């Protein structure tokens, strides 16, 4: 077992990880389909798992790769739980506050488009697309995080990007017809 000194060091390391990576975890959860109203709880769930499993963390693995694995599982569990609760309560509350109503509408429309697009992707392509094009991870980092061959990562990313471009063309064409 850890003595008090080691425990203190672990607590300091954990606090630093939370400060440095909390926003990353939050964004990944959102991009993996966790509803806005569940993001804070899901983020806490991720870091509870991190705290429980801290001793098992292999320091040779990049922290974001390890966090992503945990975050992905928590996101899936949260989506399932929220889906079950959806029949009892409807709607999503967008907590973002923007003064200009035109900005609110444009951001909501773009956000809805991206969310709808991400929902059309299978889980494998969705994860790779979010990590690469939203979070800015490199293909080798994604491969390490997922334990997937680099060529497979590139193939999934290319397929997702092609679908995104097609969906965007369709969306902007439809918007032009309406406007």
C-alpha cells in the first residue's frame, strides 16, 4: 500500500491531470454524443475511474491515450443511460449564452449539423474523425489510443472526411435553396 507521502504525491499528480486534461475529456465526451446536460457528471465519472485505476496506469502510454479509452467507455455508458431517461424527459438545454440572436441561431444550426453528421457514422469512424479533426490528435496518437493499426486509422479517417464533405455540400446546398 502507499504510505502518506506517496499518497500525497499521487493526489498532486491527479489534481494536475484533472486541471490539464479536464477540458479535453469534456470535449471528447461532447463529441462522442454525451448530451450537454450530462457532460459535467460524465466528466466526473471519467476522473473517478482515473482515480480508481491510477495505480494501474502505464506511464509509458501517453496520458491522453489512456484518458481517451476511459472517456470512450464512460461516453457509451452515459449515452445508454440518457437514452433510457429520454422517454421520461424530453429536450436538450443548450447552456451556451451568446448575446447576438443571429449567432445563437447560426451556432445552433452548425452544431446540429455536426451532431447529425456524427450520428450517421459508425462508432469506429466517428471516434477517429472526432479525435483527428476536432481534437487535433495525429493518426499515430489515435492508433495508440485505440490499439488500432495506423493504416486502419487512415482509412477510417479518409472515409469519414469524404462523408463529411458530401454531407456539408448537401447541407449548404439545401441552406442556399431555403435562403
